[in-house]
C-alpha cells in the first residue's frame, strides 16, 4: 500500500498515519520527522532547514525531495505524512514513483475546521524517541511527560508557537491546499472527517480505503 496523508497542521494526519502504518506493518514516512532529525544531527540538510521550520515556512523543495527520495528508495510500501506539501513536490513524487512502477493507491485528505486546529496544536506533545504524538487534553500519556509506547521524554515542538502556527496555516492555504484539486483530478482523493475522536477517524479511514480497493 502506498498512501499520502494531506491535511492542515493539527488535523491529526500524523497520528492517523502512525496508526495506519502500525496496523499494516509498513513504514510511516514523515518529512517533518526526517527534517527534525536532520536538524538535531546538524547535517547539511538540517542546517539549511532549521530557520524555515522555526518560522513555520516550507523548507526548500530540493532539500526535502532529496531526504524523501533517499528514505523511500528501498521501500515498496509506505505512508507519506507531510510530503508532498506543494505542486512541485507532488510532480516530483509522481515522477519518482512512475520510474519505480509504484503508483500511489490513494491520498487521504483529513479535514478539520480552523478553530479546532489551533486548540489541537497548542496542546500537542511528541515523543523524542519514537515520535508518537500525544495531546494534553485529547490524547494524554498515562504518565505526564513520558511516552506510553517507549518511555521516551515528551516535548513540545519548537514550531507549535503562535507566530509559527500562523505562518504554517498561511503556507498550508497558499501552497498545500492546491494539492486537493491536484489529486482530485487524478481520482486519487479520499476525504476524511477529522473532527471525530481518534478511534472513529481510524475506523473511517480503514473503511474508506477498503472501498477504494486498497
Ligand atoms: P510537520 O511535522 O509535517 O508539521 O512539518 C514541520 C515543518 O517541517 C513544516 O512547517 C516545514 O517547515 C517543514 N516541512 C515538513 N515537510 C515539508 C515538506 N514536504 N516541504 C517543505 N517543508 C516541510
């Protein structure tokens, strides 16, 4: 299965991508995680990416495309979370997958209204080790500050601040939202109501991808 998750910041696409990847036992590839790891390791890509991530802007296409290309090189099945983020990246992904004869099976677009997004982002916590995502109110860890899955320390992302969140929404509207039409035209788009509780959304996703023959 090869799936792309689309959705605004805070839509829960990362959480759902992790759940689906675990159920199907295939890798979840998050361009945000790849970039944050590169920043932590201070690789050349990470050094270029840091200022963009902190502002909430998109990292230059060539940097992200190279990281994703390298990561999916030896995978036949995967769930992409956060990539592509604009039409140029979507075209690159098409090009790459068509060379490998591995077409996308579907694009899941997780829809959530703006006011809910802000609430979700401001309480989000991520595991520093396994990248599991929590929320102080909607999906709290059993023990405060500690990951249920691996015992890692939970942290708040540096771009979950008010200024960066505003920029990330604008970036999403201007650059990422056009991808909805891009994939709709290709008959690949599956729209998911992202306002339900986590389990309800996962069930909807399973049902909808089955209907789609995935
Ligand atoms: P995410 O974890 O998907 O919310 O991404 C966090 C940040 O990483 C974004 O605000 C961007 O700065 C950067 N980023 C993640 N994916 C991409 C991408 N496909 N293209 C450009 N920048 C990205």
